[in-house]
C-alpha cells in the first residue's frame, strides 16, 4: 500500500454492533419503566436511535486508531475502550429514558 499505511481487514460481528446494548435499552423502556404503551414504544425507538447515533463515534475512533497505530492497537482499543464506551452509552440512554418518564412539576402538585 502507498504512503506507508498498513492494510487491515474489518470484520463486523454481533459483538461489534450496538445490538446488545440497544436491546437492553429497549427492554428497559418496554418492561421496566411505566407509562402507556405508546410512551413505552416511543421510548424504545428513542433508545435505539440514541444507541445507534452514539455508536458511530466509537466506530470512527476504532478505525482511526487502527489506521494511526496499527492493527494490534486497534483490536485492543476496540475491545477495551469500545466496551467501556458502549456501557457508558447504555447508562446515558437509560438515564435519558428515566428522565423523560418523570412527571412534570405541574403533575407533582
């Protein structure tokens, strides 16, 4: 390859995707948090959207690290930093879901 870049092969597996974390957030919205069915489904869709949008920077970071530091560093970054990032994203999404389900100030009175 030109310019000294090291070629690497990217294989997307189920563990790479946002699917497990998205499924967890959807289950929280549908089964753990209260509200009408419409609010639960809306929360599940919002959770999937947040998880998918939040996963894009993680994937870009993994590819950039791989391009800059090589394949072994990319694999370590994907496995460790990517996992931590996914859990932080899940936590943030669940907090968002809880915050949107809390009653407003007028409803509390």
